[in-house]
C-alpha cells in the first residue's frame, strides 16, 4: 500500500498502538485499523471518531484520525505502492500539489492534539513507556506527512529525530515493547542506506544506524502481536524488495493479503514483487487475480490505477513472451488520460522490448528514448536506468 519522497512515508504508519484502556474504544480502534488497511478510509474515520467520543484525551485516537487523513491524501495522489518508494529522490525538497484543505486541516488538528497530549503525559510520567511511545508515534506520523505530503525532507528532520529518540526510550524502559522497533528499525535502516556524509550527520544528531539491526527490529515488530504488526509487515515488503530478498517479500505480502483481503492493491504489490524477482508466471497470476478483485470493487481508485495494473501485466507478459497481449496493455497505458508520467515512461520501455523481440531495433530505440525522456521528467531513477541500458543493449528474454 504503498513517488520516492520519504521512505518513512510508507513505513511509519503509526495507526494505533498502546490502545486506551476503555474496552469499547479499543474495539473501535482495532476495527478502524482493519478498515484502514483494507482501504475503507471513510469507515475507519467513522470508527475512530466514535472511539474519540469515548476517550477524547487519549493521543492514540487523535493519531489514528490524523493517520487516516494522511493516507487519504496519499491515496488521492496515487503514491501508495512500493514502486513509488524504490528509488532515490534528486533533491531534498520536492514540489508537490497542495493537499485537499479539509484533509490537511484534519491532519494538523489531530496530530497537534496527539502530540500535545503525549507531551503532557511524558512530563507527568517520565518513566512511562506508553507516554514515550505515544509521543514518538505522533512525531513519526508528523515527520512522514511533512516529507510525503509537503515534500520537505529537511523540514521533517526534527520530528523524525524526536520520534526516534522517544521510541529508543521506550525500548530502554521496556525492552519487551517490540512495537517500538517499528520506528527505531525504520530510521536505522534509512540511515544505513544514506551516503557517508549523511550518515555521519545522522549519527552526530542522535540517529543510530545499522541495516541488519534495523531489519531485525522491524521483523520483531512484525512478529509481535500488537496494533502495529501490519505496519511493520508493510514496511518489510518494501525493504525486502530493496534488499532483493524476494522470497521474504512475497511471503510477507501474501500474509497481508490473508489478513486484509479487501485491499486489492496488495495483489498489485505481489505482482510487482514477483516481477522484481523475475517470476513472470507468478506475477501474471497475481495481477490477474487483482484485476478480478478490482473489477468487482466500486470503491475509489488511486490516480492512474487502471493504467498501473495494465503496466504490470504488460511487463509480466513481455517476460513470458506474450508480446501481442503485452502490446495491447502498454498501448492502453499510453492512451490513459490519468496515467502517471513514470507509468507511461515504463510502458514505452515495454514497447521497446517488444520491438527488440521482433527484431526491430530502430523502433525499439525510439521507444526506449521516449521512455528515458519521460522517466527523467518524472524523476524515476529506475525507469531511467533501464531505458539507458536498453538503448545500449537490445532486450532478450532471460537476458537484459
């Protein structure tokens, strides 16, 4: 569920951990979490507001409402799949369209309330793991919003540092709180993937590093029965893919499908992951299953969703040699008025592969060049790299 703006944007969902003591509010929040992961955002918001009426002074409910507003914004922009976060951004600040005012207002109102309540709890109970957890979770969501919605990575830095520090404190106070490993593990992983000057700066201001330790913390959160278990699994789908641990990524995304069968985008993620793993038949099966779900689903789509499904199917079909059907899918993408630019870029690349397989190198190079141009315009480093590589060397099945 997944534009490479801020890796944490899809990792630190912070939907609802350390739930309130009121059993009715707890049940409502857990039901709201399932609705959130199932893309039923309106229902989730209704449930969270009902929980807020029961426990208005608990930061968890305000953080949950803020999280739904943030995810709605991401959904409307279409930036909710792992493909949007597999690359690296070119600059620290990214120009993005403003979010809908009502959603932005809802986010800021409730994340501010969640943060204020958590800060008061920390001041009153400095050795309470829950108080520190709630503060770190609120700051983590704020950092993610600032980076992914406002496009201001450095503006997110202070909140991210606060989130990391608060959840390190949780683990210090109570090492059994493996749910705090979601935030700590995420930021340790992020720091480990940065260039050395950035890593040194991160160390100096208090962030820890260590890729393997970060992944272990996330795996602990993913295996720990808590209300961020699903968040950790979503995080690991992306990280396993980045680390080329495709068996683990596929196992994890399939576990999420079993938990949230209404989330059709999980089948898109399975297909995309199988493509990265060079498992074309698995990819095509997953995408066909997802398309069947999508056809029976009358809920809103992400921007360019139909084109994205068709791109992934085109890619899988090229890999299996079904070039006529793949061409039809790629041409659908190029004709789709709402297809995102990077999706069209990659559709041109697939058409170039089809031309190469047909022995038409001239046409193939034209398509790759078109794909390269669009990939550069859409800041898609992976698409750009593939187009450049194929401009130099023709595509062959099982080869480049």
